[in-house]
């Protein structure tokens, strides 16, 4: 009996650029574990690193396993 492997769908997040001369924009995605749903969830994308870190620290203070991912979009 052959089993099929399912590949996870990957999500790519980009911010819109305001001008053609602009270099890559740094984008932040907040990931965290929801223990009640037994799932990994995300918030964002954030363009402001300080706002993303503030939300990250809020989750960590509440005992939620969370981490911040940065992308160069």
C-alpha cells in the first residue's frame, strides 16, 4: 500500500514598494503556538520592527511560545 506525502503549502509575504529605486524592504512575521488549538499561528506581516518586537514581548510575558521571523521582501 503506497502512501502519499503531502507537502506543506508555503506562504510568502511581501510588502508593496513605493518606488522603483527602493531596495529590499525588511518585513517581520510573528509566529506563536496556540496551545488550545495545538497549532502554530502567525500575525503580520509587520513593516515596523519595534511594533513586531513589542507584540512578541507581550506574548512571551504571557507565557506563549513565540518567535519573530524577518524577510527581505
